[in-house]
C-alpha cells in the first residue's frame, strides 16, 4: 500500500452526514403536572371555589326578603306613600328578627331598634325627626290625590335600612 490515500479511501463530509442516525423526538410535554402537590393545590382551589359559590347562593337566598321589600316599596310608594313605607319596614323587620322581639316595638323604641340594627352611625337616623315622620305620617291628613308622600330623606334611609340592616344585633341595644 502506498502512503498516499487512494480516491476510494477518502470519505466526503456529505457521506459522513448521511451515516448519522436521526435525532430522537422528545416525548410530548404533558398537560397534567407530574407532582402530587399541583394536584392537591388544584383540589383545594376547586373546593374553595365551590364553598364560596355555595355561601354566595345561600346568602342570596337568605336575602330574598330584602329584594322583595325593595320591589314592593318601589311599587307601592307612589300610590300609598308613608303608609306603605311604615308597613314595609315593619314586615321586613318581622322577616329578619323574631316576632316577639319586633312586634311590640312602637315609637322611640321602634326607632332605636331600626338605628341599632342598621349599625350605621351616619346621619340621619330614625331616632329623631325622621322617626317621628315615620310614625306620624300614616295618620296625617292626605292631599287630594289620597297619598301622603314621605320625605326623600326618609325614603333613602328606609331603603338603606332594608339593604343593610344587620341580623346579629344584641337584644339589649334594640330595646
């Protein structure tokens, strides 16, 4: 053999590349995490969302009397005026609190109960001129059209009480 390489012994680069094997395709990345911690986190999040949804639904159902009172107030206020306002406030309170706690309240005790259950220290309050208007309006002489419209301030306070009264006031603060 000669020291010089023959043409048959020379391998060209394209020939070497053709001899390479194909690179393996990596496996597809799974959508589901492989560790149990992510699965546990997903279960906890789903459970918390379900609990939150159930609580919202139960609260929505428990507040049905509030929505009904506001709808009735809108329907009856123009026709019946202060009489409807006083009646709707009383029936809403009877829906939210035990009958023996609310039914016998009149005058200043009734106004203080409304203020205590509202839990809002902003003015105006029922215990004052607005409470007097609420108590006396159904008995005042009515205008010619038969209605006795309450003041806008009393209507706004009554709507706020219907929407936001608390059901957990202490017994002694309401008397």
